[in-house]
C-alpha cells in the first residue's frame, strides 16, 4: 500500500489507557473484580425521569429529527436551572446548545473555535479529551498544574497567559481526576485575568452537584458579566445517573455558542427528542432532597475508601467533590505497573494516572463508583494483602 491507511492524528490517542484496562479485565485475578476505573454512576436513573421518557416515546411527533440545536423546552429548562442554581440569567435561544453528552461537546467546541497554532491551556491532570481534542485540531497544547491550591493555579495561568497568549483556557471544578473544588473568588480572579489577556474560558461543570463536607460548587458564569468569552459544559450524566442517555449542554457567550452550533450542525442531528424531554423533567421536577442525598452517598463512599487508604499508608489527595480519589503510587512504581498489580493481586481495577497528563506519572485514579461495602472491601483487600510491605 502506497499510502498510510489511517489518519496520523490517531497517534494522539495512543497509548490508550482504557484499552489497557479493558484488556486487563479479560485476564485472571486472585479476587472477584471491584471496578473503580469507570467514571459512571452505578445507580439507575431516577424513576420520574424514566417515566417521562416512556410518556414521550408514545408521541409520534417526536420520532423524527429533533430541532438542530436542541428542543426549545430543554434549552428553556437549562436556562431555568442556571437561574435557580447559580443566579445567572441565560437566554435559551442565544446562550444554550444541547449536545450529545459532554465528550462530544468538548471535541466539537474545540474544533469550531481553534485554528492550527492557536494556544489552548488545559489542566494537567485533566480529562483526557481536553488533550486529545486540542492536538487533533492542530492547536498548541499548554498545561497548568491543576493539582495545586487555587492561588497557585491562578498564578500559573496568569504567568503563562502573559507569555503565550492562549485563545482558550479550560478549567474543571469539581475536578476529574483530583476532586478539587474552587470558590467563587477563584472564578472572579480568573475572569479578571481572562479580560486582561483576552482569552476565552471553557468551564467543565460535569460534577456540579457532587460536593463534600458542606462545600458549594459555583459556575464560572457567575463571575463573568454578560457571559463574555465564557462558556460552560452542563451535564446530566453524573447528577441524574444518565451517563448512557448522552445528553448535555453548552451554555455561554452567544458568539462562542453560535460557532459550535454551525460546526455541530455538520456532525450530527442532536439528541432523540424523548430523551430531551426526560432531561427537562430532570431539571424541573427533581426534588432538592435528591441532590443532598447524592452528595451524601458519594461522601460516604469517599470516607470509606480514604480511611482505608490512610490505614494502609497510601498517600492521596482527599477529594472535595466529583467521583474520584487521586492516589499516589508507592515510591518509584510506574502507574501502569501499579494498575496491573492492583487488578491481578487484589481484583481492584483503577486507571493509571498518566491517562490524565504528565502530572499523573505517580498516581492512579480510583472511582467512587461502587456501593460503600465494596469500597470498604477494596480497602480491606489492600490492607490484608500487605500492599506496601
């Protein structure tokens, strides 16, 4: 063959940590598997959301293509939610775009906004799609240490913005994989830096309703008057246990949203209308008690895991929110080797930290994605197996 069959950009996706994990699962382990590698809720979608989906399935008018940029009812519900939850005024026609989940939204947004050579600053450690999408666009990837205190993160972003002039800076709080949360003052300072150096801020708010120890999650748009050069990803997957439903939204500056609308219109035909109607129900009919119970459930899992890890002697960053614990590997141990060891000797499946950037070279991510007794069982196995002996 005289030409390369596959696109050379696919090399940006290698090595594939999740391919490595899936292959591990096919191999024998000394114990039944406890899968802490996935980033998806293990509980079912709430009944009121499922019932709404069933009801709308019976409407033949919804069996054709949905509105290109999202059902008006869902765009209005997202705007309603932002007003209720964050006190931010959103125009559902101009400031909201419904998406096929968040991974698609990240990829499409970066492709619609980034030219070859544009600088995009991403968190390291951070969600792998940030890195992959920037590299696929031909943009220049610049990172900052997201596993640092808020003032250190702001200082590094400002320093690199002054030197490199990024077009976009991506932030993600609560963070995947570190579980860190920032306050509203952080976003106000970031907004000031964005104005000073004229860059857009892309905020990933996938875990907005999972926070621990009484902490509150804020939206970047609360700190951005008029939404100027700000946009945010709003997710249903983690909050409403709707990971498989594939529905999300981009909310922000009309100019940025319009660019993504145009690009996205060439890629897909948006989300099945009954799913969007069910998402409306999620936003408008979910009781406040559900959100309190959601955070309480994940905090209970977090506490069970981190107490066990502390007893063993493993070091970690105690998560303030999201669904993960960011755990240090034993000194000098490669995270890929450690991932394999945890699975084969203890039946515990995790993700090697380098999947989230170079700052994960001595870390693994453990998801809070199993019930509390299984989180306790994972810690017990590690302790009884003498992991650090």
